[in-house]
């Protein structure tokens, strides 16, 4: 279960980052086909974890023979947090696709740069965590929470920036609503992602602790 969860977390991270990045491109290029494609991918990811949450969690817990409630708890939380991430991503992509389908003007260069910069920060947060996973060293986890705080602060700054654009009549109402909704859902993704990372870390550390205890008993 730990190995499977670790693999799934890596896969979801890769898919989420790709979808998020492609969504920014689709909005700037006003590409209906690209936005439809990634909205479909996001929907598939969401339904996968919705079904997992509904049908797989309880049977999986029942199948665990080891009497270790911490591992079971972290497993449930990993599925829940991933579900919340995919739900937020689904909102971003479906809203973006609908926006362009309704013939609204795409994001301007400044908005694209803002979201690209935000996307890079999110990518950096995930890459930092994957590095920890690969080394099995979570001693620097505070770096993750620092990046999270920076992203949340960046979202607040970009919201103010968009409000200025509205007052200067640089963007339409629909454009502004979509841009700010993307920022809000990005905050959800980032907050839930850090929760996901904490649960994944705790699960691995719990297994390591149990393994060390077993080794001591044998010796």
C-alpha cells in the first residue's frame, strides 16, 4: 500500500502539473481543442479518485493485516487530499474550456506571464518534495511550507493586480472572474497538496519506524 500510494502520488503530481500548465497555454492561444482535451483529462483524473474514495478505501483498509492505525489513517487522507486536488483542477479546466467555447477573449500576455510564474512556483514545490521522496530525507520539509506560503501570498498579489486591470478597464468581467477563480482553485490545490505531502511523508516514516523496531527485535 505504501509503495502503491507513493507511485500514485508521483503520477498525479506529473499529470496535474501538465494539465495546469497546458490550461494556461490554451487560454492564451484561445485553443478550444487543447482546452477540451485537458478538461477531459482532468475530469478523468477526478472521476478516478472519486471512485477510489467511494469504492476502494474501505476494502483496502480491511485488507491491511498489520495493526497499524497510523498507516491506515494516512492512506485515507492521501486519497481524500488527492480527490480535493483533482476536484479543484477539474473546476479550473472546465471553466476555462467553457469560457473559450463561449467565444470570450483569451488571457493577455501579462495575465499569461502571471499564471506561468505561478505555475513555476507550484512546479518547484512539487519538485522539491519529489527530491525528498527520492532521498527518503524529509528533514527539510519546512522548505515545502515556505514555498506554500509564498504561493498563497503570490495569489493575493495577483488578485490585487487583476482588480487594478478591472478598474483600468483592461479586462472584461468574465475574464476577471475566470482569472480570479483560477487563483482561488490554485490556492486549494497548493494547500491540499501540502497536506498530501505531509500524509505521504508520515506514512513512509511510520513504515521506517516499524521496520527499525522489527530489526531490533530480531537482533
